[in-house]
C-alpha cells in the first residue's frame, strides 16, 4: 500500500511549523533582551492589529483556493485550476492593497482616539502596512500549491519568510535603538515586510519551476467551458469568509482569558500581583506548550482539506473514508500521548523550561486541551474538505460563549482559581470537537472511538512509567534529568504499548512517510 500524499504533506508542514516556532522562540528571547518590556510593549500594541487586518483580508483564502483547485485537478481540468489561481491572485492584489491603505489610514486614528494608548506605537503600525499586501498575495500562492497537494513550496516559504523576518527584526531593532525605543520597535515590526517579500519570491520561484509541467497539461487538455470571474469570486468568498471568521474567533477566545481570568481571580480573593502571576502561568507558560503540541494536527488538517475535496469530486467514498480514518487515527496517536505526557511530566517541564515549579499545576490541568484541540483541528479539516466551512465557524462561536461562562464561574471559586480557566478551555475544545465529530458522523464519516480507547490505554501506561522514572531522577539529579529520562522511558513504553495493543496495523504503519519503513519491521 502506497503512502498517502496528504500524510507526506502533513509531515512536511509539521517540520516547517516546528522550525518556524523554534526561530520565533529565539526571536522572542533576543528581542526581549534587546528592547526590554517597554519596547516589546510598543511592538505588541501594533502587531496584533496587523494580524487582525490580515485575518480579515486573507485568512480563509488558502483553504478556499485549495478546495476549488483540488476539485479541478481531480477532474484533470488544469485550465480552470490555473484560471482560479489567476482570478484569486488579482482579487487578493486588490484586496491586499485596499487593506494595506486602510491600515495606514487607521494608524493615526487609533492613536488619536486612544485605542492605542502610547503614541510611540504609531511608527510600528505604519511600517507594517506593506506586509498586508505581500501576505495577501502569498495566500493565493499557498492555496494553489495546496490544491495540487504540493506542500513543500508553502513549507519552504514559511521557513525562509520567518528567518528573514527575524534577522531583519533583530538587525533593525539593534541599529535603531540609539534613536529611541519607538524607532527600534518600528524596526522590529518592519521585519514582516521583507519576510513577506521573501515568502512571495520563494513561491514565485517554485511556481515558475512547476509552470512548464502545468502548461504541458493545459495544452494536452480538451477545450472546457470557461467559468466567469464573478462565479469564481462568489465561490471563493462563500468558502473563505467562514474560515476567516473562524480565524478571527481565535483571538476573541484568547481575549476571554485576558478579560475574565484576572477579574475572576480577584473575586476569588487574590490580590493584583498574585492574579497577574497566575495569569502569566496560564497564558505565558501553559498555553504556548499546548499550541506547540498541536502543530502536527494543524499540518494534518491543512493537508487533509484538498485530499478530501479531491476524493469528494471523484465520488470515491471509500477513499474519503480511508483518508479521514487515517488522519483521525494519526491525530489520536499524536495528541493523546502528548496530553498524558504534559499532565504527568508537568513538574519537570515547568522546572526545566521556565525555572519554576509553580506553573506545573496549570500546565497539568490544561493538558487535556491538546487532545481536544487536535481533534477539533483535524475534524475541521475534514469538514472543510467537504466544503462545509460554516460548521466549524459556528462551533467556535458557540464554544467561545460556553468558555466565557465557564471562565467567569470557575475562576471565581477559590478551590479552582486559575485552574478553572484551564478547565474552561478543556470544556471549550471538547465541546467543539464533539460537535464536529457528530456532523461528520451524520455525513457517513465515523470517528475511530475503539482505536482511540486503545490509544488512551497505551498512553496511560506510558504516563505511569514516565512519571515513576521522572520522580526517581527528580530527587537524585534534578528537573532536567527527570524530564529527559521521563520522556525517554515514556517514548519507549508508548511505542511498545501501541504495537502490542494493535492500535496501529502493519499496513497503516507502512503508509506513514519516512517512519513507515522502520515501524513496519516491528510487525510480523
């Protein structure tokens, strides 16, 4: 059985995502040391507004383009696939320019009206405007390549974009710092512009490289009825808007913690400093770990969208079932042990990464969110592949309301305090994942519940073994030795438990890219 293209694509995007995260983490450390809290504050006043503008303008475009292009490619209609790309490119150039000009015009108003409290952040906001234009065009290219299930070009562009962005950020911040913090922060913000330009140049190079093959296919194709620009634009908008709205709900959901958690901790009897510290444990230490652990499932979801869209277009229900089942099982094989590992090794993780054990309870109690969020991401990818982009959006909105109520109630209870916010996140992600699973089940796509139970049991065995070893080394050698030994034993026990329990068959293991040829040797 051959390897699925979407699994290979998911692996490529996962590696790229991890590299981007590592580069970003190094950047945060260097920039924080260079600019200090005040300079980072100026940068953070401008950058989220840029991200919001970008989300409104183009966040849903890659998904929408990949769905439509995958449909055309499945029918060998390369003429229309290329036409969709050209129309999208034109539209995004116009929208990108309009949104960039809008951001430039709004910058002064946001400062004068008091939305941005420190007028020095104006410069950082203004220099970000060209990045909106470049990133909007990038979205068209990425969607086109993803529609062809070519994940290497988007992955390489993400890595080089982040690398150039970070180098320019640090360089300009360093050279402009003598002129004042406002200019150093603006220099750091400007890094997004050459970063976006680099990403665009990389994808243009890959496009030119692949264009010869695409032109050959177009010449060999029989004449087809040309779809109007209005029809293409209408379909793109109908698919993209729900995805963009769902992306907008992500910062809204994060804002729930920012607005409600400190107030809830105050009602629970904590002073301002204590509440701020606990809030830092949640948002600055536990949540980044959760997001890092779900990079593989984000990549799996992005790769699954065109794969499902292609199979739906060709009316191949068996292929849809096989691909979604593989994606769901791989998702569970990744996120369940990650959740259990984060729960059982929370102490060594907190001590090693953050130099304090006080964040460990929050890290442990937020751990279930890894599994629930991972399932939500992959099931969202399946639904989007079916063209049902509205369902995840409404689910996220419903989940955000439930989370707000849960945060308000739980954090005000002294017995829960900040742990209540962690469990509100668990409830939120569990609920939206369950609703996605229900909608897929009604569409004839079952979730592998029995295999998931076996994966959970294998993960619990892993967790108990890893925790026992970590506690042994904690007393003797410290937190770093406890973490390394606990993770090593956990990994070995988990692989053995998965093989013995039959969670993964030899055929399924063989389909895995890179790892398949090694894993299948363990089956007889």
